[in-house]
């Protein structure tokens, strides 16, 4: 698909997809959040899979950040199912993770250096 076929503000080279697992909640709240998210400049698509309780997003990463989406979800009292990635995602500024390993004693724990 070329940039001409994309929504306004979305460039193919900056397109990212995200899948957010949500806590099951009122369908009306989820639909209201989706309607608000769909108005964001730079959003390509947003959909909700009720069987998996998963919000699927495609957007231009130079125009939208995941924090904008999370703010809208909070506004509508829609919660993410897991915040385990929060420690790495927030507070790192411009740094990035180079190495990631699974703890051999606890496969639910990830570590970086």
C-alpha cells in the first residue's frame, strides 16, 4: 500500500502496529474509547477483538505515541490487562534496550543490561 492509500498523517516508513490486551469491561466504554482513538491524527487503523480482549492499532510513530492511546483508554475507564512492560517502557527517555534475557530461574522475569 502506498502513502497515497493511507489515512492523512500516516507514512508507510513510520507505520507501527501494537496489540494491547485489555481487561474485559463495558462494551460501550470500549467503543467510546475506539471512537476517540480513531480521531487521532496519524492513526491508520484501530479495532477491538472481543474474543481476545485485544485492541489492535496501526499508526505513524512520528505522530502518535502509545501514551496518547493509553490516556484515552483511561479517560473511558478501560484498563490494560498487564502492566508488566511498564518498568521498561516509561522513564527511559531516549535510551533503548540492547540486550534482553529470560531469567533461567523464573521464565516470567526478563532482564537487560
